C-alpha cells in the first residue's frame, strides 16, 4: 500500500498538468511567417498543384498569381491545407502541405 500512494499521487499530478501542456498555439502547430530573404527555396503554386512537401525546420517562399508569402515550418510534423497559413486570399483550398520530420542521422 505504501508504494501505491506515491505512484497514484504522481499520476494525479501528471493528469492535472496535462491540459496546460495540451494548449498548443498556431505557431506550435504550423510554424511562423518569415522573411523571403531567408527562404531556402521557392515553390510556385499553380492550378494543378495538389500538395507540397516541406521539411521540418525549412523556410519556403510560396508564389501564387503574382503574390507571395514565406513560411518557416518549425511546428509539428503533420499535414494541413496551405490556405490555413496563407495571409492572402486566392490560394486554392485543396493544396495540402506535408511537413516531413527532419531526420538526424547522428553522424558528425
């Protein structure tokens, strides 16, 4: 019984703190706007574009109909609609972004 009490107390404290840790911001989820000067590459979004693959930590400049915006993908590795992060209207609603985790090989 003496061993169960510390374990139960630990579980209660962990569960009590979980809601605070679960509140992710938009930046936590998707990343953040960036300067086009630091973009590692430029992606043209055309009428036939259906998806874009990016690496976690990558900064990409997107161009569509003569307008552009740059995004630094330092959020979660996930997929979502490009329209969710675009500051401009007109980005096709069906274009998905796939954020691929950066693999660290551990090699020096």
